[in-house]
C-alpha cells in the first residue's frame, strides 16, 4: 500500500548550494526535493516536503502529521542541537522518524555531537550528503511496522 511521508527541513537548508559548499555540497534543497519525489515514485509513496527557518512552523508541521502521514524524515539543521520542543513534537506524533544530516555531525565541532532528535528517532543517517535523504526513505520503508 502507498505510504505518506513528511520530510521536514530546518533553518538555513533553503541556502543549500550556496551555503558552505565545501561542507554541504552544491546540491540545492530543490534538487533534494526532486530526488525524494523520484524515489517516492518508485515506492508508490506520496511525500510532503517542507522547509522552515522557524522552529514553531516545524512543530506545526510535525503535529499536523498525526493521522495524515505514516512516517517522518527530518533534518532539523541547527535545531537538532538545541530543540527540546522539536524532540517533544516528534515523540508526540508516535510515528517512525529517521533523522538525516548531510554532513557527518560527529566529525565536526563538539556542539554538533549532541542531538535532541536522536533520542526519539528510529535511526540516524549522516555524512552521505543529499543521498542521505533517499537512504532515509529506504530505512523508513523497513520500519513502518516495527515502530511502537
Ligand atoms: C546539518 C548539520 C547541522 O549541525 C547544521 O547546523 C546544519 C545542517 C546537516 O545536514 O549536516 O544546518 O543538519
């Protein structure tokens, strides 16, 4: 059966392609959305792809996922390292959730090693650039039913 997945992107990810390309690559967020849409097509899934620079808008999108989507993929960007509110919102959805980062946050500054999202995520994919999003979709496919 076709699944519906919410893909949430946090602050500054709208700048991808121009922002620190030596770390994040030259792929734009629009390119990533196209990659995800194509991958979703192969799986017969529908996706909602959103980006916001505002924590509250991300929380609103997560809350709205309840009863609407079967799983979540999130790159919370810098809010990963600060936001108890996003962590709580993910937990409240009770949906399987894959955390994604383009860069390997564990090989970077120490403040990026702490993720509030990881404690409520089904799993984490980081360090593989844009491909992390489609890897996350594959991981989610195997975990729709394992989530409690
Ligand atoms: C990021 C890693 C975060 O530490 C950073 O604040 C970002 C992007 C990544 O995708 O590698 O904005 O989430």
